């Protein structure tokens, strides 16, 4: 697959995730859930914009400016993480869990796409794909943390928080 084909495929993944997050903003009644999905949607929109920019740059044989690719979400994981542990109202858990499960599946699939594309590529595109993989892996982590807490499975940051045997 050449660079343009990789970016076109990536654009399909990013648009699919963006649509899911925008739909979630309209579906979820909890303000914290809306804020999370809005932040994820904003991040995915910036990925769509970057990929469209990159396709234009590749068509003109210029170099892609990797500095244009960023994410606002890494800080969301680090800033006041305890705030995410507040109880989600019970009547909204079904909607939130459904969206989080769908989001996790899409984020994992997208992250795996970027990892494979990185492994199979060479040249300047490799740095772009590596950065995309890192960003998408952070999305996987953020969604997994939210899902773990929403399902009450005793995990927080992939560590057992409570003893489910007692």
C-alpha cells in the first residue's frame, strides 16, 4: 500500500470513530459523558483534518508537517483523573456502556491499523503512522478506563481496585 492509500484507509477509520463520538454527544444525558465524547470527537476531527491535509501534501510531493498532528487527550488522562471515578447516574449506564463498548472496539481496530501500517511502511510516513498509533493507543486507554469504571468490574487503570471475592 502506498502512502496515499494508507491515508485514505486511515481517513475511513477516523471518520467512523468521529461519527460514533458525535452520535454519543447527542445520545448521552450525563454532562461528564458528553464532555468525554465531545473531547474524543474533537480529537478525531483533528485527525480527519490532518489526514486530508496530508493527502493534499502527498499529491504535491511536499513534506508533511508532523507538528500539525496532535492530541488534546493525553492531558485528559493526567488531569484530575479521580474526577472520572464519580458515580455515573444508574439510568445512563446502559447508554454509556453501549457507546464505550463500541468506541473501544473501533479504537482498538484503528490502533491496530496504524501499528500494522507503521510496521509495513518506510520513509517519512513512518513517523506519522507512529504518532497516530501512540495517539490512538491513548484513546484505547481512556475508553478502557471509562468502561472499566462504568461496568464496575473492579478495575481502574487496568489494575484490580477492589476484591470481588469478598
